C-alpha cells in the first residue's frame, strides 16, 4: 500500500560512476587511465578524474534537477570517455569487478595521501580493481542527512539487488552476483553504516576511528551511506557500477525517490527501524550472492521473499515520490526491462557462456556505451 502523503519538492541529485580501463587485445585492466582522462577532460573538464589505482577512472554529473538532465550528462560522459579510451587502443568497462585478472597488487596513483593509504591498509589494496556507482541527493543539513541514513539502512540490500554487476574475479566465476560487495567490507570502515544519534555523534565516531588509525582521512569513510565530506548531500554508495547508462539513471531515480520518502518520515518524527546488524549482514550476503535470481532477506522482519517482490515493494513504497517527480512510468518501465533481462551480473554470465570471459568483457564494453 502506498502513502497518500504529499511528498516534498524533489531535491537536486547527481551520480559518480567508476570504470575500469582494459586492454583491447587482452581484455585485462590496463594501468593507463591517465591517458584516457587527459583526452576526455578536453570535453568533460572537472567531470572526469582518476581513482586510487591507475586502472580506474571516475566520471560525475553536475547537480541535476530532472532525470532527463541526469541522463544527458551520464550518456555524454560515457561516450566521450569510451571514445578517448578507444583512441588509445583501450576500452572502457562499466562493471563492478574485472573478469580477466587485474595485476596484483594494482598499480596505485602516487602522492602523500596514497602513501598513507598504502601504509595503513596494506594488502587490502590488492583487491581494489573494483568499481561502484554513487548517488548524491541534496540535503537541507547534516543532521537531516544522518537521520535519513538511519532510515536507509534496511533498504540497502534491495538497492544492491537491483545493481549487482560483478560476477567475475581473477579469471573465474565467483558464484556471486556482486563479488565487489564481498570484498569491500573487509575494510575497517565499509559496508552498512551504524546508526547515529546526530551529526555530532557521527563526527565523534569518525574522529575516534581516525584517532584509532582506521582512516587516512574523512574521505576514507567508505560506509554505503554517508553525509558527503565535500557536498551538502547524502551519498548512497552501495551499488556496483551499472552496466548501462539506462540502469544508472533508473537506479538514481529510485534512490532519490527513496531518500525523499524517508526524508518525509524523518520530518514526521518517525523512528528509524532498529535492524539487528546480524540480519543486515545476512541480507547483504543474500543480495550479493543471488541478485534478482533468488530470495532476498527483509532485515526488518527476518523473512525471505523472492528478490523481485522486494524490488517491486520498494518501488510501490516510493510511488508517490516518483509520481511527484514525473518519473513513475519511466522507472516502472525500466524496472520491467531489468526484471525481464536480469541484472548486469546475469547478462555478463550469459555472454560468458557463449564465448568465455573475453566475450563477457566485449559485451560489457558494448553495453557501457550502447
């Protein structure tokens, strides 16, 4: 059942997309992202930058008001960056992890901050050839952002289910839809965030973690939801890099509408669900293993449901916000396509069945821009 409450006006939003650069012949990640960034920056400017390894790059949108505006920027960034990669004998891939083995340890970008990170995290860097999709939603203040984060926690496994796109690692099928999700929580400040009483409480915990040596700086708070360190936004970081631009746009629309729905709950003074950490961890694991192809765990009730039913229930819940944003028909149509065709992970596997891992990489290259 959907709420009849009139949602508030749509906040601005934007996305950050991470990509792997691969060699056109070997299909393995290549440490040449800087060449692609330099060429693409002539068009994209500050909307493209490097990442922690030289295998990766990141593109971003400016703050957007409408879904059309977001889609235009996402598509442009992918096309420009893919063309720059192709001109250098490389290819751009939108996947959460590399199918063909990446170098271990991956070559890192250089600088004092990176040196501190290597000294702090050591062997954890060996599995950093992974890519994510981050959605920023504008917030009125940091206390509100932290309150919405508390409400978001039980929804994170469903968002992961929608976006699972990392089935391969180190030349093999992992058996998981999102292997990136299984590697990432090894970091000391990653995975679903704790509950916080306020922004001051959040800052106190982060300061304590930094004093304990678990962070290089506030930019290495890697929780799947966090108040942005640099923007007046809540940053939702749970998703694998999306295979297609259309899936990025679909996911961003869902995240914004969900944040709007939960913002209304915060304004009404509704308490955030008290989700046991053990159930949330198990729900993550189910979502990462099966994507849309199995049963998902509702971490509030502890009950299993077909994963597509959990996704439909989420979209049902945020229907008033999607209607208010003029995005309901577009999102439901995109969701039907996703449910029919499968997650990025399922489609990568289908390509690999026909032609092995090289064919899976070629499929990802095609879908990244197509």
